[in-house]
């Protein structure tokens, strides 16, 4: 569904991505992990058109979107739930969801709203509450639900568990797995919780200094000693350790 070849992206004179090659097959969860500043968020933003790619190509569903404006990319069925949630704090939950649906046919709104409120029942309880007054976990649910209201074919998720309590994050990962399974949603996931990102992933990639350094299935990277040492130590107890 998504094919990226030789992608370069810069902030002014500083190049952040150095020739990224990446495939996201339809219906799969593809996870991208790496240290802070490695280029994960820049990659998702470049896919969406801001910043603009300086070289290479981005092909979505067979069409070159490398130089398309962001609003046209959204209308093609690509949605982005950004790092830091970025909901509309002075709008209600319902108004935020209406904003997400603005690129789709209004006839689907009631159906999609019901689906999101079933998936995230806390949002149903907060429907007329301002987004800025929600808890961090509720805001993240809203950010994902808002993106889903555009009826995307590809969902980009940037650090969905960032800043969340462990139990809230666990529920959110379960929601993401359900979205992928029940909606056959293709997902490109950037996530600082490497264990959960790899556990969810069909395919996974490690990005280092703007380059893809290692790729494989999620299961393969979970077992890789180098990956465990660099990204997973402390996330899960070692074999034989007391809990």
C-alpha cells in the first residue's frame, strides 16, 4: 500500500532522512523504532507532506504523493495521529470527531461515530466535554478516533503511548490491535515502547540517524540479541529473573 524509495528530508540545511526505503503492505502493522532524534517522526510528517521530501519518492496505493499538498493526501485515505496528540483543546470531543470526518462523505458520520464510541467508550462519556479537559489517555484515544473518522486506508500513529500510565497504554495497544484486526486497517506505527511495537508488528524496522539499519518481522526483532540489548532491556524481565 505504501512504498518509499530513496527518501530524503531536511529541516533547512539539516538533513534528517538519508535515503529511506520502506514498504507497508496492505492490512499489516509495520512498526518503526529507534532512539529519540533518529528520524521517526520526521518520516511520518514527510509522508504527509510537511516537511516536503527533498529527494526520493512516496507511492501510496499506486500513486505518487511525494509532492502533493497535505489536504490532498488526506483525501486519498491516509490519516495521521501525531505525536503529542494535538487535539483541538477548546472543541468538544464531538467537534473534534467532526473535524476528523471533514474529508469524507457525511452519510458515513453516524456509523463511524458509533464505531469510535464503541471502540473508545470513555469518549462516549465525554462527548460534550472540551478536549483540553480530558486526561492524557482520553486525549490519545480522541486523537486516534479523530484520525479514524476520516475513513483512512492507512493510519500513521506517532508515539501513541507517550506519557501514559502503563495500564492506560496497555489498553491503547489493545485498541490498536483491534483496529488492525476488525477493520483490516493498515498501520504504520512509531512507538517508544519497543516491546509493544514489535509485539504488534507484522514487519518492523529500526531507524538510526535517519537511516533504516535493521528490518525483519516483529517476532524476529524481539528475539534479536542486539535489538534486545539496545531497545528492550528493562522493558521485560530477563528469563529466570524474579518478578
